[in-house]
């Protein structure tokens, strides 16, 4: 029967295990201080609030701030580009409905952000779907058809034919 040791007796100040432990904690703390963007990039992004009409551009800018901040922290964040493009497309639709006069030029921004999302993560199908919608609104039907083909290619199981009804 082996005698039980307490944690205090196992890690005594100055012992090799205590020094190793202190070095490990110091390494973790320095990593957190040196790479705060990595920690911020891991934060989940809030979904864009579609249940709201953004009558003032300032309100809209506040709504998209989390996506802009996530892109600033990590330009390769496909989800942040998707949500930003989604929000711009939403505001442009409000503009077309006469609700958001400030959003007249938001369609090109939506397309650019959604294209970026598909380039960063080629398997992120929601970004392709929103990009298709934006391209149709822009009247770019040829590119919209190519995006549909890309969606079909990425979602059709291997070996099965895909035809549009």
C-alpha cells in the first residue's frame, strides 16, 4: 500500500515539478498577451438581426460592427465575411423597399464580402446561396448561374448526377 501524498507535498517550491508548472503557466499567460487576436477570433459571431428595420445608417453600422471587428482581427474569417455580406444585402433590400435610403450602394459591398467568404471557405454553402441572390439582384445572371453550378457541384453526392428540374 503506497502512502497518499497531498498536492502541497507533491509540488514543493523549488522542486523540479514546481518549476515546470510555473514555466507552463507563464507560457500560457504570455501566449494570451501576445496573441489576443487569436482569442478574439474564436468568439462566436452573432447572427444578423433580420427582424429589424434599420432606418438610420448609424443603427445599421452598430449592427455590423461585430463582423467588421472579426474581419479586422482575422481577415480569413469566412463567417464574418458572410454575415457582413448578408447584412449589406439585407440593407440593400430595405433600400429597394424604400426603407433605407443610405443603402443604395450596398449591393456591390454585399457581393464583394460574399465572394470573399466563398474564396476563404469553398465549402460554406450559405455564402454561395447569398452570393447567388445578390448577383441576381445585380442583374448578373451569368455569374449567378455559375454560382448555382458551384452549389450543385459541392452538395451533390459523388457519383450521382444532378439536373435542375
